[in-house]
């Protein structure tokens, strides 16, 4: 997406961002909402239109071509990892001290404005966030910041108070179907208002997972085999089942939980299965090192109790 008019299902966010194509944007825009709802593509389209030589995100001018190649000097895109403040004397690239000392203090290279994107603003370290706050309090007119977060609660209130919030919502069923293309009702239900898992649900891995989940509720041995299959995949991968789709193991676990919930709803089950899945997903979101085997073990223990309760 090169133009914000192409943004689907996010009327409020679209209206706010398009307004700031016409007037000078604020020091910080915070695009917040679920992953897979268009935050990242909207942020990049916004920057491209602002830096485009004709203002449309044309894709043909020198600025657009540099943005598409990823080497525009006035668009600094931080990696999706923890952002540190950096060494006081020799800060590494993509630390906050590197940004403030070697980029922000200077005027833009090519035009009259520079943009800095943090795609995981929730991973900015406390010291780094404090240093950025001082810059935001008196931001230079030529540098604007864009933060992406799932929830504004992931940022300090002092950061939020200095920002313009741009809300992204879960995609409606019709929008999701339009963007996702040809998919079954089950696949759309797994997407759950987001395109985050779209590539995965089109892989043989997803079909294998659904088949094994269907078998697992029929027999305890099949349930135990599913648990072993998932744990084996964490250690050694899933071979050709993933095709050319690259994803983190944590994403597969999210899909496992979502499919279990959808399957439980289809069978009109209440209570124990949903509770087990919600507890599992909450544990995943805490992102504690080494917790996955325990979380999987507890999930399957609770599923076993729900699917195959002992007589009496």
C-alpha cells in the first residue's frame, strides 16, 4: 500500500492520518490496535506520501523509489526488537543515543521532514523511553515520530500525553473476507479480525493442525500425539509443511489456541476448554523464557480433563 486511500476497514485511523497529510503532523503519532489490522502498512503509506515529491506516494519519483528500496535517508525504521539507550561514548546503531546524536540534531538530508518509526514501541527500554520523552517535549520541527503498539497501556502515560492516538480496530467480517480472498468460514474465524495469520492458514501445516485437532477430541492417545507433534515442531521444525512461509513458533501457538476456541464454539462447549485456552494465551503473552513447555503441558492436561472426563 502506497496511498492511505487504499486502507480498508479503518475509517477513523484513515481520517486522522489523511488530515496530517494536509497539515504539519504532531511530534508523535501512536498507531495502536491488534496486529494484522493495517497499522504498519498505514504508517509506511503515510510516510511515503509525506516524503513523496508529488505528495501522492506515486512510487515513481526518486523519494518513493528510495523508500521502496528501504534506503531513504529521512525515514529511519527501527528493527522489531528491544531498543536500548546505547553506550554514552559510542552508541550502537538503532539505539536512542545514536538516533538523537547522529540524526535528530541535524536537518533532514533530502527534504524538509524526517520520520522515525518504532514498529515495536512496547520494546523501548525504560532509559531509552525517558530519553525520547525529553526529545518529544521539545521536538524539532523537522523530525516526527511514529510508534506502533498493540495497546496504549504498553507506553508510559507521559509518552501517551504527548502523542496523537490513531486507533486501529479488528477488521469486520466483510472487510476481512475482501482482504483475505478465498477462504473457508473456519479459516476466517481463525483470523479473528486480523490478517496476522493469513499466510499461515494457507500452509499445509494449518491443514495438518486442524486434522490433528479433530482427531484429538476423539481419543486420548490422539490428544497426546498432538502435544508431542507440537513440541517436536518447536525443536526441529515442521519440514515441508510450512512451505515458503516464515513465522515464529509463538505464532503457531496463538493459532492453536484460536482453533481450539473455534472448535469449542462449534461443539457448543462452555467453560473448561475456553478457560484452558485463555489461560494458555495469557501465559504466552507474558513472554517468559522457557515457559512454553509448561504452558503446553498444562493446556493439554486441562484439555484431557475436558474431553475425556473420568466416569464417576
